[in-house]
C-alpha cells in the first residue's frame, strides 16, 4: 500500500475508530457510569432505598427493566416524528444528491449530451467501487455538469 495525500485508508480507520468509540464503547461506559453514580448518590445514601435494592446488581437490573422500555418508546416516537424532520434537513444539505437529481431531470428533458452522460457514468462507477472522493475543500468537484444549462 503506497502512502499518498489522496489515500483514504487512515481517514477511514479514523472514522471507524470514532464510530466504534462513540456509538458503542462510550455508550456502554456512560451507561455503567450513570448506574454507578445513581446507586452511590441516591440508593446507598437512603436507608429505605438501600434496603429495597440491597446491592448495585439489583438496582442495575430494576433500572434497566424500566429504562430500556422507556428508551424504546422514545426511540419509536423519534423515528415516527423527528426522523422526517432530520431526513428533510439532511436532504436539503445533500449537494451530491441534488446534482444527481438535476442530472436525472436533465436526462429526462433531453438536456444531457453524450459527454455529460459518460462523465456521470464514470463518477457513479467510481463511487460504487469506493475509489473516489466527491468533495474537495467543501465543494463537489467531479460530478458537476460541464455547463450550467443546455437549453
């Protein structure tokens, strides 16, 4: 493997690290930390609650039996209500998707010449093989049409 400025290997490993760390490991550690702190500050300090739960494993079990269903209900509500808002916001910021949809409209309207068709095909093949970067310094570079309009 040759090292170059255009090599995405280390960037992808960094992305994998961040995702594994934040989505899985920190989530589990934060959850365990939350349960431990709540037990120590709330349950262990109150004699009635300490007698009720006995030890941290009983508290963690009861807590999880209550917390998980509530989280699932909130997640369901989020998916049914807020997800559409988030998807709409992401759609409005998707420059690559906008260029592809504009290309499709131009293709249907007969405004795409053979050069644009070949270039779009090459870019989409590169994307499907994972061998191209679409963004270069905050700008979409390789899929923009050769001219703004072909009317």
